[in-house]
C-alpha cells in the first residue's frame, strides 16, 4: 500500500491500493485511534486515478456528509480528531439504506456510474451487432457510443460537483464549446440522460438539464462568396 499524496493532518490522503484493481486509488481519511494508539482509517471511495481521489477529498471537506461505518469498527475508536467526522455506526454498511452518499459526486463520477449500470457490455454489443438483439433496460450500442463521444467533448465539466450544475452552466458550456450542431445535439442528449439517472439516484433534486436549449452555433468554417470580375 503506497500513499501517493498526503494532505494536512486528518484531512485525508490519496492511497494507491495496488495492481489488479479497476479503481486502484482510495480517498482515505483518518477517523481516530484505538486504545493502543493505532490509527483507524475510512475509505470514502475508490477511483481510477489519483486525481479523482484527491478531488473526492476536496469536495468532501467542502461539504461533509454522514459516513456509514460498521459498529464494530466505530466502537474501536477511543481518540477522535479535533473535529470528528460525521460517522454513523450501522450493523452492515453493505445493506444499510443509502450506504453511499452521492451528493458530492462529480460530473465524471455520475457518468462513470451511469456507464457501468446502463451501457451495454462487450458481449451485449457483440450480440446487438450480430443478432440485432438490443440489451434489456440499457442503452443501445449506437446511443451509448454517441454519449461517450459527447462525454469526451465535456472534459471541462469532469471535476464539477454535479448537483451544483444549473441550466445556465450547461448552456454556457455548450455555447462556448465551438462544437458542430451534431456534436451539440449529442451533448444535450447526454446531459439530459445524466440528469435522469442522477435524479433517480438522489444525486440531484431537480432536472436542470431538461431546460437546455440548443444554442445556434456559428459554423467553424465561414463561407465566403468570391465575385470574379473581368479585367
């Protein structure tokens, strides 16, 4: 286990958990010490990159929310930090209601989770292309590919807290993106689908993306009319 970057005392660290994991970096905080002085940790979440873990820590400390922790581990804490974290002891973290608070999810985290849940697997894509059988309760291959393209065109939104994005934020980003009308259409559809998923998962309380209107974009390639006159 390797600590990649440590923040100030008790504000957490980005920790590398080792190879062979889809999300090898953990956003880890220190929740206290046991009776023998051993430090007790809590992983808020695991991520694909070190930067994602650091962003998670930064966002969490801006807006802390309750963290579910097993009673057994909670009872081992004898010495708490000067400002204790809002820990909620439960019998089972896995099966407790709202075991993972997603209110501080970034745009990237919402997309990655939606992709895992609603995008077709490689096997489903192969079946759709070869047998024309679309996956059940998931986006078709063509739609998922369009959304992935739109996501790649939205890199400036990746680290934004999703629930803080309003209609005007989406609108302004689209207006300044300089993308073609077809690309803008893909982006608007992506944001609306993400809003729908985020609303169903209690990440947001209102679907602001549904009010996005497609801004009329200027063509990147200006058309010039040349008038030739005889000399």
